[in-house]
C-alpha cells in the first residue's frame, strides 16, 4: 500500500508536474476535478501532505482531514451543489477499490445517489 512521494500521481498534481483542473487550493489542501467524472459534479479533495490512505490517519496528521472537509463545504457552496446535497467518498485499500495511494475524498453531486454503493 505504501508508495513514495516521488512516484505518487497526486503529489505530482499538487506540484503542477501533471496538469489538473483546480477548483480550490490553500496551504493544506488541493482540490481538482476528477478526470473520469461519475456525476455532473465530481471533484477530489486531497491533503498536500502525502498520506497514503485513510488507514494511515493518526493523531499527528488528522488535522488535514478537517481541512479537507472545510474545503469540501466551501467548494460545495461555491459550485452550487450544497443545497441539493452531495456525497463524499473515501476508498481505502484493495477491497475499498482505492486506485491512487494518496488520501483523497471524492465529492459527487448534481444527480440522485443510490444506496447501497456497489
Ligand atoms: P480512487 O479509485 O483511488 O478512489 O480514486 C482515484 C480517482 O482519481 C479516480 O476517480 C480517477 O478517475 C482519478 N484520477 C486518476 N488519475 C487522474 C489524473 O491524472 N487526473 C485527475 N484529475 N484525476 C485522476
Ligand atoms: Zn502523494
């Protein structure tokens, strides 16, 4: 599961080495549109600190998770999906179908979601 930062796709996106469509950035967080959107609005919110997955969140690094959720609320309001509602998803590990090993929160909006997820 562990991958070093030099080889991490999302670390490269944060550094601008790989282009992305940015929706928000601050000192702790970067947010950008997913390259393969699964809803009319689909963006990813990631901490700038490389944390490989939700299972590696600790008392020492968990403040970036609050920063991600602060950003989600702000962006959702800015993009106009807050009133109708939206879904925040974190895929963790193999069974969670995490494909990029840098902690990220998917935010999907603009359509009716279903439950349970696949
Ligand atoms: P995961 O499957 O790990 O939860 O989510 C990874 C997400 O990253 C996928 O939804 C995928 O479409 C997105 N993704 C993968 N590579 C890129 C890329 O180069 N640029 C952008 N914007 N999104 C990407
Ligand atoms: Zn990374």
